[in-house]
C-alpha cells in the first residue's frame, strides 16, 4: 500500500499546514511555529485545533496567553462544543495562563508552576498529565500556544533543554503518533534558542505581519519540512466571520 494512503488512514488533515503540502503529514511529526507577536497565530492555533476535532481527532491544548474560558468561547464560535469534547476526552485543555499571573487555577488540568524543575517532576511522574500524549492514539495533537512563556520563569538553557529532552523527545512516547504544534515568538530569544529548537523539529512554520504596503497583511509559509513536499512561498491569511483563519493560495 502507498505510504501516503497509510498516513491518511491514521491522521486527520491538519488545517492550514496541509494546505501547503503535496502529501499527508506523517504521524508523530513535530512543528515549530515562529510567529510575530501581532500575527494571526492565536487564531490560527484555534483554527487548527477546531479542524482537527471536527475530523475526529483529539487535542491537548496548552494555553499560556489567554485563560481556558476564552479558548472555549472561541471553539464554540468555530462550531465545537468544548464541554462535550472535554467530557469525551477528545479535548484536553491545560491552564498555563493562571501560573503566568501567579494565581491558583480553577481548571482541572493545570500547572501550578512553570519552572522547569517543577515541570520536569510532573512530567516524569505523569501525575497531572502535563502535555502527556494521548497514548495509543493515532489521532492525537498537542498544541502549545506560546512556549516562549517558559523564558519568563527559567534560564534560557534550562527551558530549551526541557523542550528538547522532555517535551518533544520521541522515545518516551512511542507508539504514540501524536502531532505536536508549538508556538515560539520571533525576535524574543537569542539566536542560539532558535537554532537549537529548529534543529529538533520536523517542520518550521513562519507567521508574520507584513507592514510594507498601505495595508498590513498576515502571511504564512512553511520554512522547512522533512520528508514531505511543500510550497515554501508566503501566502496571505484572512479571517472569516467566525474568526477562522483561511489561507489564500
């Protein structure tokens, strides 16, 4: 059987990203999204999550930039019933946001501390499911809206090593075929951070705000992607009336 047909059987289509690929994305692929802070990444991340859920996949969404209640409201706009999805465990919504404010979370799934030493203990014990893959599932996706948040609470080398050795390390998660999509703010960290992380991911996605003309334009491209053909050109993004992101080809 053709390998691409096998991948289609295991993995739902990834909105936006697979608009620019020539063949399906292999299970287990890891994507680093480098984005301008004023770009459409947050809407894009929810567009990806909603599309994956609609296709029958399961999502673990780690929210650092806005409270989970906002995520639920946005998913409702996109046609997803978040309460039903959470009850069926097709949606796992993790609250990082409260920890960024120094507040205690009211969410069932949360992290009290974003310090690497604390996260590593939780991660290794799997006591609260911190970013835990949906094991044995061929349709799992993990989204982290802003991994740059860890830089506020940790030394650069420590949090980057955490991402490399705990968050995206493949071996502990097999046979999971979970897709990972992780956001990183452009221009915020040292060049070393970007080089280290880029080398560890299967694909690099760019989102930027173009202010060179009379009107600002949100653009997206695939910068690099292993083992899959892709269109590397910049493409404009637009929003429909539900704030779903649409890529124009």
